[in-house]
C-alpha cells in the first residue's frame, strides 16, 4: 500500500507542476521559476507538519502564502524583462532554490526518529497520512479538486473553450 500511496503523491506533484507550467505558457510567457516557488511552499509545509506538528491545512496555507510572497518579491523586478532574458532569470532563480534545498539540512527528533530535510537525500520521514488518516475536509478537497479539473478539461475541449482560449491570443480583443 505504501508504494501506491507514494506513486499517487508523485503523480499529484508532477500534475500540479505541469499544470502550473501550462498556465504560465498559456499566457504567452516562458517562465521556469514555478518549480522554485513550488519547492519553497512544499518544504515549508513539510517542515511545519512533520517537525512542528501543525495541522495540514494551516501548513499548506502557510506554504502557499510564503511562496506567493517570494513570487511577488521576485516578480516585480522581473516585470520589465521578456523573452530569453525572462527564461534565463527564472531558470537562475529555480536553480538557486534547487541548490539551496539540495544543501539544506535540518533534522529534529520526531516520534518515529529523525525527520526533516537532509540535503541531497531529500525530505524523508514524513508519514502524515498513514499516521493521521484522511479527514473529511481533506477527502472533500481532493474530490472537489478532481471534479473541478475534469470540468475545466471538458470546458476547454468544447467549442466555447476554443473561443475562450482564442480571446487571449495577441491582437484579439473580445
């Protein structure tokens, strides 16, 4: 069962990263910094839940707000650049964040041993769902997120969805 839970987690993470890249590319810009922002929020939420025993919802919200704050701080100086320079700047930011977390080590003693980021070994020792189970809020959030994704996928594949996407093409004003 642990294998399938881990596989579902990896699929979910990669789906969210792919969706974030698609949303940015859909605007006509090429930005590769979303992996760095994702890492900031994920590491903070992981540390808050496993090392400081925060509830999952509060930790996820704190991680998202902190990643948003970093995105705003990085985004305002990057507003003036476009094209290749934007790609270079966002790739450099993502690489700086990757190297930071690759070398970041902070382990604390938890109920099941040491937990926390361990440099190149990643963030091990998190057993949130096997230890705590799924709350009704978490199940509802998962189900409604899946329903929203399926509805959005169906909407964008209809003729009205093509009109919606066409309105965002350069030079077309609706």
